[in-house]
């Protein structure tokens, strides 16, 4: 799979809460070695998926680094504007839809 822009993937333009939840779920994929975040040529963070590792490979291959990332509502609004996000990549879950 090709690398995907982190913001295009996790940001839901209609739900700040779901955007935060998407980032939280992504953190577990990264922790488990199934995904990494890297910077592309334009210094944009991208998500790269990896095959699932077995126990031996996991100990030898997966490099763990931790980062604390904040996402404020102001950040969320700016990301939507800068990256022109009109539709969520991850569908909106029903309990997040407001009328």
C-alpha cells in the first residue's frame, strides 16, 4: 500500500471527536508495528502500513519510538482548511452524527 497523508486519513471534517479517536486507534497500529509515520519529501507526515510481524521478527525489526501529539480544535480546523478536507477517509460513525 502507498503512503497516505496522516491528516487526510485521520481527520473527519464533521467531527473533532472522531478525528481524535481515529488518531488514538492509529497509535495502536503504530505500537503493534503494523504502521509507521514518516515525513514525505514535502515534510508532510504520512502513514505507512506494514505486514504483521511474528514474535521473532518483532523483536528484531520493529523500532519503537514514542511521541505525544496534541490535536486541539483550532489545529483540527486549520488542518481541514490547509489540506482541503471535505470528506472523511474513515466513514463517520453514526453516534458522531449530530443534527
